[in-house]
C-alpha cells in the first residue's frame, strides 16, 4: 500500500463530451479495438451497427437492396429505405440516446434500440459522412472524430434512403485492415435471416430463398443423418438435424442479430426441443441424449428486445414484447405443435432420430461408471493448487467484465508461472498441463474421465453437461513456437474438436500469438511476431539494435508478458469452415500418418532460424 497521500476534491471530476467518452473507452461499446485480423474485432461491430439500421428498414418493409462498399479501409453503406427525416440527420449521428427506435410503431422489431450505435461509429472515425434522401432532395453532414465539420442540403433526384460512409481512426485501431471474408460472412447472415433481401458487398451479391435452412446447410461440417427439419411461423424460424459429430451446435438470432453467446431464446428452444421429442416417443430420455450431435438454429423477432451487452450477442428478454407472451410460452408452444406434427408426418425421419438418441444413450451409460469415479477424483484433487490459477470473475457471472474472461492453457511451470504473474486476476485464469496431453483421435468419450489432465480441464471449464455454465468466454491455447509446442497445440485442438466441437463453432477457442523477437535500443523496445516485423524494427531503430529470439514462453519475463496478454493481446480464433469435415480433419492431423503430420508442423511454424 502506498504511503503517499492522494487528494480527492471537486477538481478530480471531469465531464467528457459524448465523443471524447467513446474515444476514451471504445471497448464499452464495441469490445476489442483490434487490427481487424479476427472477426470479433470492434471494426466489424462498427460495420454491423451501420448495416443494422438498413436491415431494420427492410424488416419494416422499406428497401430490398443494401449496398456495402469497402475500399482503402473506407466503408460505405447505402440503403433504399425511407431515409432519415431531414430535421434529425445530424442528431442521428451526434446526439447520444437519440433515435426513432424508442417508438416501436416506426421500428417494431428492430435490433438497434438504444440510439448509440451510429454515434459510436462517428466518434471512432476520422471521416464520417451521412446523407438522407427523401423525395428527390437530401440532407448531409460531414464529421471527424464526432465533430461536425459541414452540413448542407441538395436536390439530386436520388432514390429515397440513407448513405453512411466512414473511415475508422487508426489511432484507435492501430495498423488495421478490414478483411472482406469476415464482412462477407456477416452479409450472408443478413441475407439468410431476411429472405428476399439483397445484400451487395463490392461485386458480390447475397440473397436467400430458404432463410435459416440455407444458413444451417452453409455451416454444416458433417453429413446429416436425416434432412434438416425447417419450420417457419410468424416471428419465428427453426432448423434442427443430427450428424455423427459429437457435441451440440445450435445458432441463435434475435431480430436478425447473431446472438453468438445465446440467451433466453436459445435456452428455451433447447428445452422445448428435448421436451417435445421425449413426449413424441413417450420415453423419458435424458435431454443430453437428445441434443448430443444436434445441429440447428433458432431465429425470433420480438418487440423491444433486451440484450445483456452493447454488442448484442446475448439476448436477455423474457417476453416477446411489452404486451406479448413470454418467450417460454411462445417458443415452447410453437416447437411442441410443429415439431410434433413434422415427426408424425415423416416417420422415416422419426425412426432415424430415435436410433440416434438410443445410440447416444448407450454411449452415455457405457461411460457412466468411469464418469462417476472421475467426478470423485476431481473432487479430491484441488484444482486450485498446481493445475488451475482461477480468476475472480467468470463468464456465467452477471458482470460487465464477463465477456473478457479467458483461460490460458499452457505447458510447463516456467510458462504458466510467467503468465500467472502477469495476468489480470479478475478475468484471466491459467491451466497448467503436465507434458504432452494424450492423443484422443479415435477414442471414445470415456477418455475424458480416465485421463487426469482432460478430466481436470473439463472440470475447470465446467462443460461436463453442456455449455450453459462455461466459466470462461475465451479458451486460449498458449504453447511454444517450436515443434513440441505445435504438437501440443494440435493435441489440444484434437481434444476439443473430437469431444467439444461446439466450443469451436461458438467461437470460444483461440491460439495465443506471442512475439518471436525483441528488438531494442537505448530509447525504444519493439516486440515482433514475424520476420518482416523484425526487419522493419531493425530498420526503424537504427544501427546495431539488440535482437533477442524467444525460443519459448518460459524465456519471456512476467513484465514482458503483461504487454502480450493485456489490451493488445493477439489471438487467432480457431474456426470451422463448411468444407471442414471433422473425421477427415482429425484423421489427417492426428491419425496414423506421422510423416505427413511432422511435415505439416514444420511447414506451419511461425518461426525462423536462429
């Protein structure tokens, strides 16, 4: 505790302008201010905030085309909706908590309701331009960092609608680049969730005839056991099917928003599907046996949705609207009626589903004894001594920092020690492996319980039953940049892909990037993650700088680690694409093909010679 006395007076208080507050704390509004290298970077939240407004117009029956153009890191979004009323064009861009969506008559089932999103885009951009077109006339405003530079009006005869253009500020997003593949995925989601809407991205166009069914088919990484069950109704759409994959993968959406972290609608849907199937077969199946290997999606539209965070990834609503039914009754009644009818009308599908549930039940019972013993072992072994250094806040907590929670999985005492000393104990936990984990390729699920490392890891994550109680939002594999480290990484990825692929599909698994070099002179130190970065640092820092090659995480001091796992942490999200077939993927990387695997490891190392 410091012996220095600090003063606390009226002089300590500050009142920030709306734009200065956003620029000071952008993470409160858009999450991570990254460089665009991962799809959860705040850059893509900015794009989404603008496009959401245009999609809301379409949802209200105005404008069937939305044009998104991205060139030289400048984004332009043009819709053909009603256009912002001229007297509110400037207010819509620079007055917090100002918008038309508080009045649900104009936007009954919109996703943007707080009058914040467009202002965040404005404040975090060096250039922001907004123009509204109505009846052949227009009003526009030009801004920089949220400050109005110019406003005016024209008569141009353009079609009604709104144009927004912006260039994100490199001061807030250092060295950023907008990756079109991430934006393309976003555009596809908009098209799938709004049948008939044409989403144009540069020279590409996305439109969907089958809605959520197209989305599920696009995302499938396995062959289905039966044709996907696709059912639609007023304000609700659902798809379910089963594969031979393990785990559970159900996407959820509210008012066209990808609620990637679920919420009340997903929980209710999962319960309703299990309950309806149990009642259809008149057998008391365990819900986990029904949902094992399920793939699907649920989309609803409700009035005045409530989200648990500004990025709108968790739905917190309990009702369909101020005067509507509860989500539980609305979704539950819909699933009970229509899924039951479908199974009665399609006995072949019903037979295949029944066989799959019985197969899941047999597998679960086969590992029951092993599982009970493993539970006892997990209770006897303290997770808080050598394996897990836990954090204070967890993903399941109702806390503003819950989304920032992460668990680093590392190997060796020196590496785990460095991370433990430099981490944020509020949101960052560390799990230490003892040597290389077992290769789980081709093994049954009982290996999770018989292998102490995996048993304790599963207990630390709290994913034994399902993902509902997952304790950390990000599970980060942190290994050395050498062949042994790459092998450990592949073994861990195989474990998650084999038994918990939904963790990957829901975007919870990451690879930690750590610097390969430290380049410094007497005035400046730079950490470099690649050979080109090292060469650039050598040029910039002048003659004969000191160059250190980090061979392992254990060589990086705790003080240095603070730089790498703090605000500027670099993470690679592990993703599954449509063409990734899990059995073939796992067989190639972890099967009996040692020469090919070794070649892959060597060719994919981010390292250079000493």
